[in-house]
C-alpha cells in the first residue's frame, strides 16, 4: 500500500504543477492479451486476457514532442500448465508510464518508452504453488498510438515487451519474456 501511495503522490505532483498549463489528461481503461515464456522442463504457458485502467497525462515539451505519463493498474496474468494440471498465475502492478510522444495533431500521436511497473500482489492457481522472486520494478518497453474519435473520447493501442525473468513459481519454473498487446478506451478532460 505504501508503494501505491508514493506512486500516486509523485504522479499527482507532476499533474498539479502550474508549469503544465497545457496538460492533456484523462482516464483510460481496457483489455490486454498477456503472454510469456518458461524454459523449465514440463512447464508450458498460455496467454490470458487482463485489464488495465487508470489516469494519464500528456505533458508538452516542444512543438509536437510530449511526455506521456500516468498511473495505471495493470493485470499481468498467465496460464501455466504442468503434468496434466493448469493454473492461473496472477501478478498485478501499478504502472507509471514514461513515454516520449510525437503528436501529429491534437487528436493523434505515437509514443515509445517504458513503464515502471511496481508489483502489488501475486498468486498462483496451481496446486501447492507459490510465486517468488518477482521482478519489481518490471520495466517493459512500450510502443503505442493514441487518437481521439470525438472531443472527449479516444483509443490507445499498444504493445509491451519485458525481456528477461519476471518471476519464479514453485518447482523452479522461471516465468520470463512477458509480452502484451492492448487497447484502452480514453476519456479526456482537456
């Protein structure tokens, strides 16, 4: 809970600064298809759908260049199969995007950057399974595009990739190389 409160204070401090009078901000919520790998013998993974929601802000730098940031709750679930049984491994994060955005127009832009993903909770649905050694902060690379289809509504589509180890589950299976593709509905207040 302390991590969540600290993240909220940092991001809200950025959004409330008088220096960012031209700030574009809003809420976003949507779904993401999450996948990952394991190289442990006898373990396989399958992708699952998770949710993402939170607040975002676009801070102007110069001309069409902006910083896109926010505070997002992100689910990163995965199905793990072993020995005829399968279970859901759930890891939930608070993400702080740090992206450079190029806006073609006020209503459309593309961005590239990272998310600072702080793990909030974890659980494993396999029998006698625990999740340990969770990488936090997880720092996935993100590429995306955002556009408005009306004055206060839009869409954000993105691809995210986190290379390397993400967590270990009982039995020594290492979960790694998480990838996700997602789409979020945007509600803007600018």
